[in-house]
C-alpha cells in the first residue's frame, strides 16, 4: 500500500528514518514540504499512528496527479473507489491549497465532496452523508501548485502532535513531534545525560523519557484514530499489546530540566506524571545563564525567541549567558531551535562554538533554525 505522512517542514529526513525504523519503505521525501511518501502494510500504518514520534498525520495515498482546473479535480476524485465507506458512515473532505489558483480551498472541498457523493451513488446507489464536525471518514485533498493529492486520513482531525499527557499548557510550548525530532537529531540514547536549560513545561525531557522507556507517544490519546472506523479496532489492539511488552518501566536516565519560573516547573511535573515518567525527569528552578551542574553530555532547548516573550536585548543577553555558562557543563553538543538565528549564530561564534549543522524548520508559520553546536 502507498502512504504519505505529514510533519513539520524541514524535518523530513529525520521522519523518513523513523518510518524506516518501523519497516516502511521510503518512496520519496519532499524536502521542505513536510511530506514523506512510503510503502508498507496496514499494520505499519497502525504502528506509525500509535508509536511514531515525529509525524503529524498518516494518509493512505489514493491519487497524486497533475491538474489544471476544478473540473480536473472533480474528475480525478470521482474516478476513485470509495466503496469501502459503509453506507451509514459520514464523511468530510479536508482541503488544503498552496500556490496561485483562481479558486479557494473551500471550492476544492465542495467539488471533491460532490465527486465522492456522485462516485458512491453510482457504485452503491446510496447518497453518502457529509458531516464536517465529526465525520467517520476524512478524505484529505491537498492542492499543491499544479498537483492534487488525495488521501484517506488514518489519524483524524486530532494530529499526532497532540499527546494526551499535556495537562499543563505552557504559553509557548514546543510541538512534541519537533521535540522528538531534535532528540533523534542529537543521537541521544538513555545512557547519555540530557539537559534542557530552559525547559518550560518539560516537553523535550518528557519526550526523551518516553523514548528511552519505549512508552508509545499516543498511549494517553483520548481521541479515536480514524483508521479504526475503516479497519476495526483489532489492528490497534494488536499494536497496543506489542507496545506494552516493549515498555521498559524502570529504566533510569539522567534528564535534567532547568526553568526560571516555578509555575512552569509545577506544570512540567504534572505533565511528566501524566506521561508516567516523573520518576526520571529532574526539574530544577534556576537560571540558564548560571548553570551549576556536573558535566552533561547533551543539551537540547527551545529558548524564548523575543517575538512573543521578551525583547531583543534580553534575548541577546540570555543566549550569550547560556552559551557561556554551558561551556563548562555540556560535553558533547547543544541542539537549539530558535527563530532568532542571527543572534544565536553570533553568540555561538563569539563563545567559540563550532556550528556543526543548521537546519531550516517551519514551525507554526514561523521560519526557525535548528543549530547543532559543538563546544
Ligand atoms: C519557549 S519556552 C520553552 C517551552 C518548553 N520547551 C515547553 O515545551 O514547555 C522558554 C522557557 O525558557 C524560560 N526561561 C527564560 N529565561 C530563562 C533563564 N534565564 N533561565 C531558565 N529559564 C529561562 C522561560 O520561562 C520559558 O519557560
């Protein structure tokens, strides 16, 4: 079967490696577009939904074709087989559009929806119900420049970045799929100590702890995976059973979070408890510019960007202070994601770090850079 996954643009290579680690065969990586195409079976699809840490959503690919007009989109969608939808099930088209077109994404949704209704009426003699709020089946129709992608959304409206452990909402939390990608990028493993010096509600450390213990990222999901409406619950139950067997419940790790504000630490503790990893994440209320710690192997962090929380001058002092202080503490590497790339680059070089990698990542509409620094 052919699938594609969506994720934060810029992190495709890391996501592709993760898909491969579950047995998927990569067909194409759309660099900078947040899409990875791959092949595999239904079990792989279920596994990725439940266990992949870097993906947002997984679709079964029904068609990818060039098009010119809305009529072409209607024709492409109508030619597909929707006979697998049960007659009493409702559906919704979730359209997306990128590029210059003389129609809107609402037009795409309307035309594709009509094509599905007409196709089903012809093959089954039944008019399928549309339910835009809580559909049983979601068809994604993405119009990207001159191509249209049609896919069955196996995940659902609730993207995989929504981990059910996040009870406390930090005002500027890091997307957990990006947090996991940064951890993978750093080559961290449970034997290496990890520090997040500006940890907020602890997302990076909680993701690392769950990774180390093989706790599935969707273990605490409250919403349904939509593939269960098509293929039943058995597939998911099978994957869950395997996951339970693989959990390493009492693995000790050194995961340290430093945060200036007590409120966020309290929130981080609540989230870590919900994720069942509180016993392994150590939160400290302190200042990232005055680290008083023994040697740590790797630091990964998502500092304030100045756009939302503070002003540029404060950010300059914070980045400078942290990098100076980290020189005596972090032994192997520092991974930082920031939208203030000029400031970070400048402060890294001034403090004699080597910039090992710089990766552009689109994060919630913002252009950010991930830096890998070597002391
Ligand atoms: C963007 S947030 C991190 C969010 C976090 N990754 C999460 O998912 O919850 C940056 C955090 O850095 C903290 N911070 C700012 N200056 C700091 C300092 N000097 N020392 C420690 N923490 C600091 C802020 O309070 C804020 O919680």
